[in-house]
């Protein structure tokens, strides 16, 4: 009985509160400030910082292993620009270019503004050497929103993977796509705004 009655006294509760508050303030004020690294500066990446054409087509054909998109339900795109079905993906991660269904720099379903219906076709089309100037222009005009995103990109393939993902530019009112069909864009422009039906 004695300890419970003692703890319930107001001055004991006040002492416990003050000690807790003092401990909290001490820990809060003595924290080491978090240093902002150089990667978060407001400097857009220059086209020279991202190697857009890291390999010639001959070098790309001689790759022994490939990175690929690894996310599509039906298709996959490798870093050479080939699109194939999952069953045509070789153990080294590259598409089997000898199968009739595999295609390189596939822009099927892509409109003139650089927006595509299929993510893998968007990446493949983005990897086309003729689209390099579009990416160079986009990097040169990168807005504050995308500067941090582009700083995590190392090469042409990663840039296309990142750029073709749907983003806040692909939606209107934060819950519907601007264009429900062509929503994956590699260019500067956003998808066309389709009228509500």
C-alpha cells in the first residue's frame, strides 16, 4: 500500500515528469545535425554525367549478361533495347534476339509525343539511338522536381527505365491517368489529356 500511495502524490508525479522532460530535451538538443550531402544540391545533372550511349551496337551485341526491366507481366526489355516475352529471356538476362517475337527498339503503341501504351516498348523506344537528342534536351532542362531523381541514374538504360515509369506527370487529380492508354513517356511532354467520358 505504501509505494502506490507514495507514487500517486502530485509532487512525485511532477518530479517524474520533469526528469522525463529533461531527458527528452537533452536527447533532442544534443543530436548530431544531419549533413546534407552533395547529391542533394540544386544542380541538374549534365548530359555528360549520364552516359547515354555507353556501348556501340557491336559492343551491346557482345554482352555476356544483360540488365533487364524485370517487372512486366508479359514482356521484358533488356539493356540492348530488345523486347521479348518472358519465355524468350535467356539465363544471362538478355532477350533471345533470334526468336521471331523479339524486336529491337520497339516503338509499337508509342505516339509522336513519346508516350507509349506498354512500359517495355517505352524503354525499348527510348533506347533507340535516334531518341538520344530528346533525352539530352530533357536532361538540360530538368526541373527541380526531377533533379534528385536523375542524379540516381547512371546510364542510358537506367534513364529510360526511370523516365518511362508513370509519375505525377502521368495523372490528373492524383487518381486518374491523363491518358489511360499511353501513360508511359520517355520525352519531355506529359501524356495527352483525354476528356472525361
